[in-house]
C-alpha cells in the first residue's frame, strides 16, 4: 500500500504527470497493435 501511495505522490508532480501520460499512451498503442494483429485475415 505504501508503494501505491508513493507512486500517486510522484504522479502529482509535473514530470510525473508527463510520465503517466506517456505510459498510458504506450499501453493503449500496444493493446491496439495486439488486437489489430488478431483481426487480420489468414
């Protein structure tokens, strides 16, 4: 629980907000890439 609170505290700084947005963006693009591969005709 302390580690989660630590991460939330770091996310409140301007650098932490940028890092959080980048991590979310990478995650979204990775998920879209994975699901796009599944839908291609074989």
